[in-house]
């Protein structure tokens, strides 16, 4: 199973954090290319990470609806290591406990579990 990362042209050092924290394949979609605008989530996906400062709004809405319909956790984060780390920690807690509350340190977290 894989995690889908949407947004940002390049992940840079965020890629190392994602590989460390997540157990599965990473699928990166920049979300800004014309071919990415009709992207739909793969069948077997463990979670979705959306970088809010590097994505088309229509794509973000479509991916959020798709994740919610399939009951897949989705998080929205800024493209920074510290912000993403808090978001990933909360996503892991929610996957284990089945909760949907926002992280108290990160107001942009949303999960559909």
C-alpha cells in the first residue's frame, strides 16, 4: 500500500522525513501540471498528504472528496519539515485510534478515518 503526496514540484529534504515516518511506497503528484488536474487516488492507498501552498484548489477539493468517500486519512500541511512532522504524528495517532480531531498544534490537520 502507498501514501500519496500531492503538491510541491520537488520534495527536497521532506522526502527523507516521509520515508522515515511512513511505511509504504510514496507516490508524488505535483498537482500543478495540466495532466495532474484529473488525478484520482489509486485503489490501495493508506493516506494522503496535501501541501496546501503548492496545489490547485480544484484538485485539493477533488482529492479530499475522494479520500473521504473511501475513508482514507488525509492531511493538509504547509511544505515545511516541522509543520509536516506534527501533522504526520497526528495522522499516525488517528490511524491507530480512529479519531478525527484536529491536532492542537496544527490547525490545518483534517483526517477522515
